[in-house]
C-alpha cells in the first residue's frame, strides 16, 4: 500500500530563505483520473508542477505522457493525438519530408495538445491534475488534509495523532512516533 501523500522536495521548504524572506509556497497537488496521487511540493506553482512532473516520470509514469526529452521514450499516445488532429485538418500523415509549409502541422499540434498541460518532462491531461491545497493553506489546514487522507487510506491499525500514519505502537502517547517531516509536529504538539 502506498502512502496517501508523498512529499516531493522537502529540502526546498526553506530554500533561498533569509530572515527577511518568506519560505517557499507549499502546494498539495493531485494527479490521476480514478485514484489520485497526492504530492506535497514547495515552490511557486509552475516550479512545483515541474517538480511533480519529474517525480511522476520516475515514480508513477502512468500519470504523464513523456515527450521524449533526454533519456525518456516518447509516449505513443502523443503521436496518436497528433495524427488524429492532422487527419481532421486534411493533412498528410506522417509529415512528409519535403513539406514546405509547416504552419498547418504546428496548428494541428496545438489542437492535438490543447487539453494537455505541458511540462518539460511531458504532458499531463489537464483534467487529471489539480490543486488540492494552495499556497495559502495554513499548517492546520495541511494537518487536517493529511488526517482526512489517512483515515480514507488506512484501515489496518492505529493511526498516529500527528502524522496520521499507521504505527506499530498503539500506546496512548505514541512514543514510537518521530517528528512529522510534513508539518514539523512533535508528539507533544498532539496533546
């Protein structure tokens, strides 16, 4: 069973922070059509989405259509979408080698990828990702969100009052629990 929430880049939480600046914004983004994958990420939204795309490509490749950059293999679904768009516009497919005017093909590509969110790593269907918690969420909002996820996710044992993860220690004080890496809570914060 995987975790209900994955922290993608915890080291960025205080990146570039001085005593006069604010910490990086924190988002919880969801990905997937049926059973969403929740990712907590620090950074402004565009950077946060790029961090998540990198994580998805490495850990959950079904959520992203790779565009063939670097070592990635191009997702054949992208070519299928482009082929359909070209045929709808009456254009030859595959693109002829001696094509003089590429503009109609570029227009077809725009149409083909219109419902996709572009990242440097690939494309994510726009209706298969969103913001679960935005950068204005308080620490209490994040803790409540994590608790809700955990209660939906875990059904096989006691759940820590802090991290909301199943723990082997079912004592009252959760003495086996460590500080929460997500919100920074300690066992003393729960009581």
